[in-house]
């Protein structure tokens, strides 16, 4: 065997030396802050780990000779929680711990993402409130300054306001669904789910608007207004105001690099307050993330009923990629060095280091064109139309010839102008990958393409055009035969171009289905006897009728959506500016809700 398994790679001496220099710099900052080193095992008892919190999905599970189900460590924080609650219950608080350790996680196949990466992190246990938050953010900022990360920023959110709102809605099913949609970054789906409920109008508006709030400290005023209207205590934002004040009083330039974005609200069953991510110029993916998880240690220390806790972890691979991008932009600069850890031969990271975002993204409006993924095919005309209505020059898109990238600009001038743009012409099914991997900042495609891609994307606006239905169908008159075949085999055979959508639909209905993935002429599957049914899209039903197929199930409706790279949306105001313009068109019904 000459190749490593997919998602894993060898690290050769030159790159290993550069990674060592970066890690030494990070650890020196943690050490200066009083954080002590710990190590936890690579394998953990799954049941014990789940006792500390939600375990990230991992495909690497095994049984030991005692019959216990073990998992390869998918996260370091939960391992440290397990260690502290079992081994350090008599240790005086606060406890400051640091670690450097690899983790292994599930990743989608063929997404270009590593399954193993190294975390450099710290945990602050027993120090809560503003003091703990300020210490965490300040330490993260110190690391990024010491490393010399270009254009670094800290983007903060909080789980508390959203959880308070969900507590007000009085509908457990709605709260569960809303959390799932927020986890999936599907703000469009969130809007739809809220609109279908009978929750109070002010609460509904706040739930939909909260994850779209972004900007400077002034954003908290808008949040307070939403919470007040919904009858929620505005003290839910006190911690964020205290953080901003404390960082300002501490001096330095941390406040200049601080912003707020309430789409950073994932892992609600884990985080309880502040959630924040660190970004660097050159990457749309965060170089690190963390937050406050105050409930986990409650009752773990004798005589201390409530023990606040928080933590943060850098990705060594992403730090490496950010510093490599800086070196390539300015070869004379040696990045990742510190007085304690002089740089080695230089960084040699790249996309193979496990970082999806490309180095084109710089997070600074005006320095590079805003890159927009525009789909070919049936969605092309509608996309050109909404871009033109949003104020962008689309003349080059109407007849691009063989060009794959078309340069244009915003026709609006002055404050809020998007400036130069580049349209990247792609298949609709490829648009999610281009945006998730940093080849574009934002894009358009159907809901189906987003579901099938299953990538980390923030869905902002349902534009209404390109409407179609997802259906299940079979040859006319074959219903009884299909049912008998299913009863005999215990499984339904289904042909589709949309295996993820089909598999999920059958799973939710409790039907065992063997999915046959095809790329065209899906109707042939049951006609030639290869499958029992198909799952496909239809707009008029003409193709079904011409092939003597009848609809046996309605799965979902699908329209075009505007989606963005989460990092780009948090660092480049032009991304949200375009999203706001498109949302305004929908609100004004300039864009049809269906076609």
C-alpha cells in the first residue's frame, strides 16, 4: 500500500518543521496565560464521552475485548471534560488547561476535506462572566498577533438570545426544528418553518431576524429591540456588551478587529453563551472557534453547584494555510515565528492541509472583485434577471460565449456599492462546491443542489424562480405489482439523480429503499425493469405522461436560493449587501415567488 487512506496524509520534514514552529508559538501564548498542558487518550469510551456532551459524528468506532464501544477522539474538549470530572474534582478553581492533539471526524467523501487535523486549544474552567470571556478573546487575539496572521478578525455571537426566544415560542416541536435548521445554516428553511407555525408574530419576527444580524457593536441595539418586542429579557445581550467594554478598556487593537454575527449559533446543546470564531485574511474558513459551555460541570465539584467553563481551539492546518498565503503574497515576510520558536524552513501548507477555502479570499471589500457563482441551464435566465434588478451589470452574462468568468461591476455608486464583481459560470449542481471551497463568495442554485451537496453554506434568500416539484413515480398500472415485490423483497428499488433527497424521504417514511444513482433518463429505470420507481423533478409532468408514468408521492417543492460562504459573509460586507438587496426584491415581490 503506497497511498494513505482518503482524508489522511503524510507530513514531510519541511512542512512538519513549519507546523512545529506555529504550534510552539501558540503554546507559548497559552503557557504565558497560566494554562497547564494535559493529554487525553486517542480512544474514548463512547458512553462516557456522551456523558460530557454531544459527540461529533465519527466513522471510526470499534469494540474492545470487554465489549465496550470505543470511538477515535472526534473532539478534545469533551475528553478534557471527562478527565476533569473524573480526575480533578478536588482541584482548586479556576482550572486552566491547554492541549495539542489530533482529532478525527466524519467528512463527506469527495469534498476535498481532511478527516484528521490537529487542534491547539485551551479550556478555562471555573471563571465565568465577562472576566472569563475577556480572558478567552484576549488570549486568542494574542496568538494571532504573535503569529502575525494577516488581517485577522474575531467574530462573536451568542446562543443565549436565540434560546430565550425559543423558550418564548411555547412549541417544543417548533423549537426542535428551528435548532436543526440553524445547525444546517438554512435560514430560508427557518423562515418557512416559522411561517407555518402559530407562534406570536413578534416572536416569529425575532427568530427569523436574529441569525441575520451582523455588524459592529450597534447590532446589539437592534437585537435588544427585537427581544423587547418579543417579550424577552434584554439582559441576554449583557455579556456581549461587557465583552466589548472590557476589550476596549484593555487597550490594544482587539476591538478594531471585533464584530458580531448571530449566524454563529451552532451547537446549542453544547454552548450556553458566547460563541466566537477567529478568521485570517486569505481564508474563508475560520482558523479557530470556541465559546462558553457553562452547564457541563454543574455538580461536578463538591460545594460548588455551578461551575462556568469555556474553551477555544485553533486548527493547526488552517493556521498553516493562512500563514502560507501571507508568505506567498509577501515572500520577504517570514510568518509563524516567535522569539521562543524561530521559524524553520518555511510553511508548505496548501489545500491538502485540510482547508477548503482558497487564498483568493481576503476579507477586505474593494481589494478583489466579489465573486458570484451563476448557474447554467434552467436557472440561468432567472439568475441574470435578479442580479440585474439588484443593480449589477449583467450585460456580459447574456452572451458570454466560451468565457467561464465574466467581469462586471455594480451600477450603484456611493455608500453600499459592491464595486467590481466576477461571475463564475458553473453547473447548478456545482455551485455549492465552488462557494464552500472558496472559489466564489456566494452563488445561486436550487434547493435540491444544496441538499445533495451537504456542504457548510449559509442559505439567505429564497428567490422563488425555477420552481419544480420532487416526486416519486412508477409505470401506470404497476402499483399492485410494486407492492407485491416490496412485500417479497422487503426493499423498494428506486432510480434517481438525487440519492440524498430520495434516501432521506424513504427513511422518514420507514421504507427500506435501494437507491440506484443515475445521471440521466431516470424514467427508463422502471420502464426496463431495473427499478420499481423513480424519484425525480417535474415542472409540467409532460415527460412523465409521455413515458406512461404516474406520480405516487409528493416529496418537496424546490426553487432557487441565494447562498453564501459563511466566512465570506462575516468578513466581507459586500456579500450581505447583495443578500439584503435580493431579500428586498423578494419582499417587494419584484422577484416572483414561483414560476
